[in-house]
């Protein structure tokens, strides 16, 4: 446990360090993701199918490698070093995405692309994959390590951390999604890179507050030499070397090369191999090394992880089919009368003029994203020096309040784009979190707090129901031939996020609670591995509504609407069907 002087507003300072680092990491991750499919289809003129193939392979691998990143940190590196190394790769990857080169052109239906730039894009995606693998699982386990095993604040610490994840996602859509689609792709991707750089800087400054809790448990094994190279160096070198084949896999996915049989791509095959290894290990572990009670707990956990797999398959449509659907078939402004008039941007009138223009157009959230963590740095340093003073905490809370105001302002006033509207998911999540906390607590006081399997099953049902407004919107476009209202999307996100609240934080806490402690990182990795398959499945389903309009021709709204409606009804049945089955199985799992 940490000394009490380490507390800041009720939680260890180290938790805030993880909070802001993860906020920036998710900012870069989701900012890039909100733009990726639009960038590929609108700038490099990919067809929907190729775009979704790449998105699926990237999303699959990015959630597949945390198993390995977690394992390496458990065995040798320790979490702190893993986070720093992952952070460096992420900065490079996101900055790399900002090279946009030349837009593709289409003459007589023949598309010519800037293949050189695309190679940089694939390499950047590969860097991000490895970076997330090192950072994401390990920053989550650090949070757990900062509390003593019996500390009652652990769960609320995790809720705080989940809020950080979603604040990052929220700002990502508002800042990167908006900048990328209005000022230029490179500004959106570049902002993601700068955000990650700040996150890395913050972590390097703040690692002193981890007090060695995230350090390697046997540092001497890191110095052990193989062929003259210390093990630590070998781990880094091998991970950097892995970027090349991963980049090649990205290229293969985008070009439909090496699609082994039908939809089975090399990326999917790789994921299946990882899954097979994990399952073999799991079978061995629960039969040989667990007591009967532990075995039951581990099996129940696996069932929850499987539910998460189905849930995230539906959820990931939001970054695929929902984005292209919004772009093509929905009106975009939620509050049209409030939206700020957008002056045309004319670049090229000298550096200072460009800089001035950039700041005139940039969303205010960009400032809060920097101000809030910086105010934490200042407040933490001041409270170290003057432990009695309340001023630092007051300062911090005030800046956070301003940050939230800027966020509200941006989400109401800025013209909305398909990419920036992905903010709705994170927004509802942040708004619903306290509601659900109160709800579960109130039910708990009456002894009626639903079981974890029940909550997860309910999450699945809600995810299915969320597709009803989407399908209705699609049908409306089909019938009228006109764009439908963006409010359908708002409603869909509201229902989906109620589902996420029931399933996702519950699942994370179940991992830490049900898992046998010595394999908890591995199980955390398995939780993310489920999402890896969700991403791939989501892209596969998304392709049912792939629209391939020959370039130069306009999209016939009614035709596209029919495809989207079919996809959305299918997803509705998938969620509802699995959800009802899970509801029936819940008493058994409990
Ligand atoms: N949105 C959450 C995050 O980014 C959940 C991700 C997941 O488990 N699939 O951390």
C-alpha cells in the first residue's frame, strides 16, 4: 500500500497518472479509428470492402497482441517499461498516419493510388498494433497494483479509469474526427499523434508516483545476455522487427491478397493460432492447476468473455457501417440552429496566416485536453510541496470543470461530421456511468443487485435493440429517397451505451475478481482477445452493406438504404437471440 500523503482527491496520485495516460492513448486510438475508414474510402478511394478488410485486420490484430504484451510484462519487463515502450511506438505510428501524400484519382473508373504513402500508412498501423499491445493491458493492471488487495476503493478506482478511457474517446471524435474531416486528414491524424506524445510525457513525469509497483519483479533476468545482447534489448528489438510482417499483413488485407479461403485472411489465421494457444493453455491450466472452485470461476469468466465477444461484434459496427451510413444517409447537425457558420478555409497564405486559421477553426476541446492533465501535473507537484494547502486541488477541479464545459460547447456548436458523431457513444457512456452506479447501489441495498451474468446478458439484449432505430432509419431513407434524421443515430447510441454499461465495466471487474490471481494479466489479455474476434467479425458483417459506387457516379440513396437495413436487422437478431439465450443461462452461471 502507498503512504496516505500520496492521495489526491481520494485516490492514489498514480491512478491519476494512469487515468491521463490512458485518456491520451484512447484519444489517439479512437481519433485515428473514427477517421480511418472515411480516409481510406474518400481520400485513397478504397471500395468499402477493401476498407473494411483493412479495418477488420487492423482492429483484430490490435486487440490480439495485448495477450503477448501482458505476458512479456508479467514475466520480464514489468508494466512501467512496457507502457513507455508501447507509448514510443504509438507516437511514431500516429505521426506516421499524418503523411497523406497525394489523393487517389479516378479516370474512367480506373483508380490510381499513391502507393508510397499507403506503405507508410500500413507501417504506421503496424506500429500502433505493437504499441497498443504493450501499453493497453499493462496500464490497466497498474491501476490494480496501486491499491492494497483489500482496499475498498479498488472498484471505484476502476470506474474512474473507465471514465478516463471514454473521455479520451469523446475528445477523439470531437477533435480528431472534426479536424480530419473539415481541415484535412493530416490534422486529425496529427492531433492523435501529438496527444499520444503528451500522454507519454505525462507518464514519464508521473512514474515516480507508481513507487516501483510496476517495476520488473526480477530485474536481473532483463540483464541476462543472449548472443551478447541483454534480454530487455532483445524484447524491444524483436517487437520492432515484428512491425514489418504486421505492416505486410495490413497491405495484404487491403489488397485482398492471400485471402486463403473465402473470408479467411492471413490476419484471421494468425488470430486463430493465438486463440488456439490460449485455449490449450486454458484447458491445461484449469484441469491441472486449479481447485474445483477456481475451475468453476474460470469457466464462468470464460462464458462472460464469450458474451463480450458477441457484444463487441455489434458495438464495433459503430466505427464501420454506422460511420459510412451516417456519412451517406443521415443529416448531420443535431442542433442545426446553433451550429457555428463555417468560414471557408484557404490554405497557403503564409505560415502565420495558416497557424492563425488553424486555431480559429480548431475545436476548444483541444485546449481542455492539454489543460486538464497539465493542471494535474501542477497540482500534484504543489501538493507534494505544500501538503496542507487545498489550493492545488481546487485549481485542478476548476480546470476539469472548464474542460467539460468546452466539451459541451463543441458538441453543440461545431458542425458535425460522420467521424465526429462517433462522440455520441462515449458521451452517453460518461453521462450514464453515475446513473448506473446509483442504480446498482440502490438495487444492492434492497439485496437485488443483478448477478454479473445477468447484467452481461442484458447488455447483449440492449445492443441488439440499439439496431432497431438504425434499421428504421435505413427503411425510412429507402421509402423516401431522402436523408433521415441524425436523431435515429442518437437514440441508437443511447441504447447501445446502456448495454455497454451493463457489460463492459462489469466484465473488467469480473476478470480481476474471478481469475486465479497469478494469471490475471493473461486473462485480461484474453478479454481483449475476444474483442479481436469481434473486430474481425464486425468487418465481415459490415461487408454485407458494402457499397461500391463506381467513382464519378452518385450514390442512389434508396439502394444503399436497403443493404444497410438488412445488415441492421441481422445484427438486431444476433444481439437479441444471443442475449435471450444468455439470460436463460444466467442462473446456471451464477
Ligand atoms: N471502449 C473500451 C476501451 O477502449 C472497451 C474496449 C474493449 O474491451 N473492447 O478500452
